[in-house]
C-alpha cells in the first residue's frame, strides 16, 4: 500500500501535479474517493502522549522513558484544529472524534471542545463532537466537557477484573476509577456512552461475558473490538484475535441476542440487542469482517498530517499548508485532491506481506 500514499510534501513540492490547485476550490459537500466512499468522519489526535501503556497500543518496552514524544511546538494549536475542522466540514464531515494518545491529557481540552462545538455541517447543523478516553481524568473533567458542548463519549475498558485491567493498562490503574468516570459522564449528561473493550485471546477474553453482564441494562453500549495489527510494535498475531462471531456466540449463550440494522452507512460497529430488551452491544471486526468498502473516515494526526487509513505508512502534511500562508480554499483543494485519490482498503488485503509494513502507531495517528 506504500505506493498509494502520496506524502503531501512530495506531491506538492516535488511532483508534477500540485496538491494545492492554482485556483481556490470552494467545497460544497460530498467528497468521494476513488472507491466512491464519501468523507463523513474526521478523527483528530490531540496528543501522542498517554498515561497508560496498553500492551496492544503503547507497549511499555517501546514507549519507555527514552521514547521521544512530539515537542509541543509540533502539535496543531486549538486554532489550527478548529480551522481544519471548518474546512473539513465544508467537505461533508458531520462527525468529529477527539482522540490520541489520551486526549484528556491535553491541557484545557474543554476549550477546544467549545470551539469545535461551533463548527457547522454543510446542512447548517452542528458537527457532532465525540471523544474517546481511557477515563483516568473523566470524573474530574466530565462536567466541563459537557458544558463546553461535548455530547457523547467513548470510554475504553478492557476488563472488569481489577488484576486483569491493571496489567493490561500497564499503569496499575484500577477498574473502579474508570467506572467512576463513566458514572460522572452520565451524570454530566453525556448520552449513549460507549465502552470499548479490545479483546485479546488468553489475556481478557474470559471477561467478555462479565463485561456484557455488567453493562446490560445500564444504557451504555459495550463494543467488543478485535485486536488489530495497528502500528509496528504491538507484536500482533492472528492467533491472538478473537473473531467477533465468537464474541457474539459466547454472549448469546448467556443472554440471547438479535442483530440490529446499521443506523447509517459506514457504521463501524455491527449492532446487536438483547432479546429481552435490556440494551445493545456492538462488535468491531476489522480483522475478520473488514468494512473498508464503506470506510468514510479521515484522520488528522497530532502534528497535522492527514491519514486516509488507520494502517497508512505515511501521511500528508496539512500543517505545512496551515503554517505556510495558504488560504482555506487552497487547503480545501488539497483535501479534495487527497481524498479523491484515496483507494485504501488495508483490512481487505491484510496478509503476511502487508503485516510486515512499517505502519504509523495508533497513539500518534489517533484511534
Ligand atoms: N487513549 C484513549 C483510549 O484508550 O480510549 C483514546 C485513544 S485509543 C488509541 C482509541 C481506541 O483504540 C481505544 O478504544 C483502544 O482500545 C483502541 N485500540 C488501541 N490499539 C488497538 C489495537 N491494537 N486493536 C484494537 N483497538 C485498539
Ligand atoms: Fe493510551 Fe488509549 Fe493507547 Fe491505551 S489505547 S495506551 S489508553 S492511547
Ligand atoms: Fe478504513 Fe483503512 Fe480501516 Fe479499511 S483498513 S476500514 S480503509 S481505516
């Protein structure tokens, strides 16, 4: 897939076809890629740092005390992020997810939420703002985030068993504090809270049913995520993946389930509901049932690189345009060029050969 990626610096400065068109482009909505997938979601990583060391994301042996995180000057400022969000919204983006690293570590993140809450879609509706967090700071911040305009939150929690969770997060952080964060989010008025659980065979798969049982009837939706081969450091092996069909079978045995239709095209999680009406769960099957054909997500890294796939090996430097005096229309043109050239479908073509590629880490690109 390396040849499909055109770093913006190459394309703009070195190659024949300039990425920034000579005449400004005024975006008016839907932007389709080379596989007719329209841009809808934007994920923005606001920091590459994290206070956890989840083995599947930032293994402690790699992200140790000598690891070089980005200097603050490299990060997009809140004003730059807001500007990018406005430009992306003109291309049909309706939903923005703030992520990282751990996004609540970014100082005054609620101010950014407040700025993004003002961004409007091409249909003149507010862009939906959501955030994914490990919840370590959620109990403290939920009220301020909600007041700033955050409406939804996704919390990551890989086990209810305290010892299993403490080991998986690599920071000895207790389950009780994550649950307190979830409660605080609900009290602050954040709706349809989702709980992400990455399932790794032999590590936490025995926690699938307890997690389902705990959150059944709570109104919160647990999403069971297949362990993915993101980045180049998590030692991924296919044998460690628990396919979503197995997850569903294990829960269904205890609490009968029935499928639910997707709410919108490109929905990542396949939805299931408890037959007794006690709520819903989701499965994200990036490995066993790839959903590239409807993938409508763009990712903006912590330092302003645009990635058109989670498994990309390189990004396109939009920060160079932001800081290089280009107009919104010119940046809009660059985004249009990049998205229209996009043909990524990594999960569909995953193989021995592709799993050896040197990919970007998820903590940097944004999960
Ligand atoms: N730190 C925040 C958190 O953990 O919620 C946000 C960033 S994290 C990279 C976003 C999501 O990616 C989390 O739900 C995490 O569990 C998931 N994730 C990270 N590495 C993964 C992997 N190798 N496979 C599947 N999901 C992964
Ligand atoms: Fe941090 Fe989230 Fe990655 Fe865990 S999954 S190491 S909490 S960024
Ligand atoms: Fe989208 Fe890439 Fe994931 Fe496929 S592999 S669903 S194109 S991010």
